[in-house]
């Protein structure tokens, strides 16, 4: 593909680098995010959160908050009009804490006041009588005898066991390893925000930054005790999501306050509050055993994965299924035994984040492949080639890989890409440490690492995953106008641009407008699982195809079609054997990292990431390039710095001062080679792209740092002290 | 109707209570009249604290418009740097006069932070992680304090008394810092897990004075205040004297550099915190000690 971002072809059709409409306003600070919305007579909401990771609540006294001038409402769990709990998969999370809190930062009470500062002061005047208890913070201890039960059904959220082939398989060469992944945060830049406006019909209009309007709508309506038809959601400007906006945050709270006061109410989380306001990536502990023959061909993989689900279920039960399904990596594994569990603890709830369970195990399986390569003195790419998954093989779940699985091609492509020159930097910022001036080359060694990863596209295990699009053609003074109405959330990834490209391509009409997303049209499903271009793109394509048949009618007046796109059905995994055709499709990417490492100080500078990725069909080269850069940055962050540090159930670094993400000086040059193997089941043969850059980039970087430092490095993010061996 | 809102209102009540003196005399008078007003120059520390709701000042004393604080000059063997001089200017303008200070300023925050943040603010915040502080301590700088009625000069090493604590009286402001002009090579290095925009896990300044034949050090982020490694300094001065190295600068033995690094590390009193362990800080200081001294010495020999 061409990676020149400036080449914009005039037609705006698929395959072109069409510029996004929101790009310029965002760069200029003119884009309206959810936090920028306002309304007449608007009040400001604020949330009282638990200071304890675990405590009983013996009473809540709101009197002193209510008497503060300017305060219009102080609400607790007793004021929740409908269902008192919510949750995407299991309704276990109280809208407001009832008789106990299970994590630090859990919402306990909410306030509406005439000024945000008044609301904050009112929060401080609420007296909660807590009886703190020792937090349960170890996900493995959570299911041992004697552990306190955090939920009525016990602490085991889900166990997924996959048995494939011969459980007694033995091998000539065996490598074992234990690995750990810290708690990464989505760290989107636009904090949670919403504006709720009470309507005359007794309903509510909720303007919110979210990933999935309809799943919010269902939960919000139930908690408000309103029919969904009176719970109207409107997508407002979303400043990044990465999975962190799949669960509700303030949606019910702000709507409760608006309905209670009869006035518009707005809530915006602060940066610190945002760390407590959404789920994080599951921390993981993994034990692996790989058996291979002398040629390096895998005989078996045994893996045990423990995920910390935190205080509430969120999407844990799906994440753990992914962790199990992908635990062995994109390889031909004749015999596998995988156990993955996720448990409740008093740590922050964990849920969806880009890569969704595949990220954690990729660090495990790729570290193991490197161990195996070292044991057999094989090149890391060679060992992967000898085991590469291909079309026609079966996954450990028994599912036939019937779509493209170009693992071999991606690895060979990576091998063919030249290495960056190893020269002493002229710019001192190019030494490890960058502007910190900590080395002029002393202690610095270069390392190279490779990794390959994969993940499924769209939802799995029998979920009825669909998307709806309404497309209308009308005519005004400017000629024919196409309007696309969906509930699909543009969260910054460029979906609106690609939907418009699809409509132009299908209808050969130039003027296309993407209407604001809301719940006045059917669900588009979630903006997650790398699924929206496939699913909502598919729905738009379908609606346009139907309109194309009726174009002659457009002379007489507007024509409109609503189409629902479904991917092929999937099955749940068998609860005993973990077998089943649970996945829609797979996507793959490989990464090679070159890092300069100051091995004495343990400081890393990534020099270059080379990546090969198969995308089925390039829909928008510029947007694709952006997704790949961003995903690699997030993978780099997990490898080297991004971690919510926990101590006894408390977050130690809820700020961007101490939760570090890569800066432009940390982000290396990216060299990419994109291939297009058409996916037989997808519109245009496309495949999902958003998550794959995040999966193998982390283990590739760690492998490079291992290569430079010679240390085993079994935990991410790598700490300087680990690399330096202090 | 839902609409796009105008500018953020969160800070509005603060702005209504902001004092904005136009010259130093007005500022000192305002400081005397409102000792609880919070002095704010670039705001790069204080606005974070206010936005995180860790601090709710009743009033703000805005020092950003005071021309007398915004310049620097050379007076004989000293630089007089106004409290309002930004990190960006230190980075760009100190050159050979105070190279260590310029290097340290380069490591602070982002370009935006360096454009706003000031040396006076860094001193007043008195964080052990304040990156401008180690080069000032190593240089033996003095902090110029003034009130409406008096002024005084305090050595920087006596100014900071603990983490975010200092000797400034409620009616005083920092007007300037006096920094001796460099008489030899200076280096500043810090360690953090990110290649820019990172708070120091630890940092080190090393200054050579080829005229006075001294070695000066200052350690950041590894004790309650910036501390000197006086034993390391004395050791290296001894090595240099003994070898006649000031007159005949030859290469320094690796063992001497290593010993210097060890003594630097031994002078630190680090803690375990969210940014790093005490053991790693000691280790890193030993490495930085070795490296920064060797860079200074290479430059001296050149």
C-alpha cells in the first residue's frame, strides 16, 4: 500500500486516503467533546466515591450536603428508581453502593448543584459510616478456602478449560515459564462526560461519550425504571475509548439527577476521577509449558492463566474466553491443555481494552517461543515459521481456520525488511533516556525481537452480533444527498469517514453526510472487537445496494432503506472441553522491534518497529496507518511504562504525572508492510485492523530488550530496575 | 437546547480573586497585605494541584506580569536570574555561563511546560524532584528574597528545608537567584522510565571548577531535599590533586570514577515510592556519578 498520507484522491471512495471530517477541528481545539456540551439552566453533577477498597456501609448522612446553598439534589442507592444494579454480562454492579463497597473509588452518592465547585463541596459534606475490612487483592487467593466471598455466587467469575488432542503428550524439548502482566489503562484523553436533559414526555435525552449506545440504553432504562423508548441516547464527541467506555460510568447517575431536579445535568470526570471511573486491562499471571521435538515443532502447550477481574464482572467472562482461546498463539498446536480463570477481588474492576485477553497471553506465548528458540538455538523467526498457523488447520478449540491465516507470509515479510542502521546517534535525544542525558552511549546495547499475534474479529461464543444502518437519498439545491444514520460510535478511529466512503462507492454519489449517532435507529453493536468497519460498514453497504435498485424512484422524492448486517453465527465453548466454533474470523499481525537499551540504568529507547499485517482490504490507507501507529504506541506503553500500580487495593498513580504513556520521543519509526488477503466472509473482503497492532508489539519489544540485556524479563511493563537487574 | 459550551468555568471563582500586580513593589505590597494569597508564576505546579483539588487557594497572586522578575543579567562573576525567567529561556540562553542549569531546564516537562514554568516557581515549590534545583545547589547559588520592608539572600542549600518546605516567610517573594558563572564543565543527568516529560526517579549535577579546583555535586529526587555528596567531592578533589591532574589533565582511572559513583550513591537517602525503589535509585546514582564526572573531565581535557 502507499503510506503517503497526503495523497487524497478526488472520489472519496474506498481504498483512498480520505481525510476525516473531524481531523481539522480536533487539531484546532474546536471539536465539541462530551465535556464541552452545555444547556440552559444546567446543573453540575459530582460523585462521592469510596476511599476504601473494601468496607461495610453502616449509614449515609446527606443532611449537611443538602443544606449547602446551591445544591439541588443529593442521591444515594435508595433513590435509584429502577433496578439497583447493572452490568453488561452480569448485573452485579450497584448503581450506587448499597450496603458495602468493593473497590476504592466505587460511587456511593451523587450530587447536583449550580456550580461544579459547589457540587464538589457538597460531596465533602456527605458523611458515610464505613466499617473498613481487609481487602482481598490476590486473584488466586480469592478462590482458596477461607477467602471472603465478595459476591453471592462466590469469587470465581469464570473458568475456561480447553482440552485438545492428547493430554498425556510428551516431548523431547520442554521449556517452562511464568509471566505477569500489570494493569494497563485505556488512558483516553477525553475524560468521561455526559449531559442529561429531562424531556417533557417524562423521558430523558442523554448525550454521552460511549462505545455502544444501545447497551447503555438498555442498562440505563432498567435502572431508571423507564421504557427504552423514553431513554434516548445521543453520541457526543468521544475523546478515545479503547474499551474503557463499554461499561456504564456516569450514565445512570447523571440521568437520575436530571430526572430528580427536572433540569439538565452535566457530569465531567477529572483526570484523577477518570482512573476510578472506568475498567482497566486485566492484570494476568501465566504459567506455560511448551513441548517440542528437536526440530522445534510444537508437540504440546500447557497453560494456566489467572486474570484479576476486580470488584465487578464487566466483560471478564468474555475476556477470559479470549485469553484461553488465544493462549497457544497463532501456531499449529497438536495437543493443548489450557485453563484460564478470572476471579473477583477488591481491586478495580477490569474489562475491555484493545486486544481483549489476547494481549496478555501474547506476552506469554511469544516469550515461550523465544525460550524454545533459545533452547534449540534456532532463529526466533524460524521457530515461528516451523509452527505457523495456516488456513485449513484447527485451533485448540477445534474450530477450523477457514479464513486467511497468513502467519508464514507475515513472518517472511518481516524477515525481508531491512534492519535500521546501527550508528551512534548524532542527536543526543536518540540515546536511551532521551532528553534526560543519562548516557552518551555508555552501557548501551542494541537488541532485536520479533513476535506474532492474532485475535478474533467481532463478538464470539454465540452472541447475536449485528449492526443496523439507515441510508436515505434525497435531493436539494446541491443535487443528490446521501444521509447515513447509524448508532455506531465514532470514538476517534475514523468510522464516519469509512462509512461515507462505502456509500460513495456503492451509490456513485459524492455528497454523503453521516448523521449524529443515536438510539433512534437500531443497534450498531459496540465500537470494539475491531468490528465496526466490517459490521456497520456491511450494513451501510447492504442498505446502499438496496437503494441502488430503487434509484429510479429517487426522481419522485427521497428514498430510504434500513439494513441489518449479521456475521455468521458462532457457538459457545463447551464448558468442559472448551471446544466449539466460537469465532467469526481471525486477524494477524507480526512485529519486529529494534531497541537500544542502557543495560546499566535499565532505560530503553525503541529505535524502530517493523510490522506486517494482513487487513483483507485497505479501506483508507491513511486511517489504517494511524490505527497501526496508535496500536503500536499502546503496545509500547504496556511493554515499557503503562501500569496502574496497586497497593492493598489502592491506586497509587491516578494521574498522567505517574501513569506514563509514550511521548513522541519514545515512539519509534514504524516501518509497515500491509498485505490484502481478501476475507471470504466480509464486505469487500476486508478484515478488522484496530486491535492487532497492540498485541504482538509488546512481546516484540520485550524480546528486543531481553536480547540487549540478557535478562529473562518475565513481567510487563518492564521496570528499569528489572532491566538493570537491581 | 443542547449546545456547545463556551470556555471552561471551573477556574472562574479563582480568577475573580486574583491579584495582578504590575510591578515588583505592588507585588510585595500585595503579598504583605494578603499573606494567604498563593503566588503563581507559570502555574505549572500549582494549576495541577488546583485541578486535582489538592489545594483551594482563597486568592491567587499572579506574578506573571512583573517585568522586573522576567529578565537575567550578569553582574561580575554572578548571574542574576529573575524569578520569572522560564525554563525555555534557561535552556536557550544560559550557554556556557551556567551550562548545568541549561541542561537541567531541557529535561523539564514538555515544551509547553518549559514555556510557562519559571525558575522561581521551581525553587518556591521546593520539591526534591525540582530539576532546576540540583544545578543551583552544585553551583552554590543564593536565593534573593524580598518583602515590602526588607530583603535577604539565602544559600539555596539552606532555602529548602524538606519536601516542598522552605524558609520563605508569608510576606516574602523570590525575586531572583544568584548563580556563580561556571568556571569549568558542568553536567546534569536524570533517570526516568520515559525519554521525555518524566519526573526524575533520581538526578545528579556534577560541576567542576577549574579555577578553584573543586568538584561539586547535587543529588535530586533521592533525599528529602537536594543533597550534596560531599565525600564524593572530597575524594575526587583528592584524586585530582594527587595526580596533578588539574595541571596535566590525563584520563581518570576507572577505579576512581567507580569510587566516586559509589560515594555519590552513599550520600543519597532514597525511599521506595511509586516511581522507583531506593535500591534502584542508589544504583542509578552510582552509574550517573561515574558517567557525569567522566563527561565533565573529558570536556575539561578537551
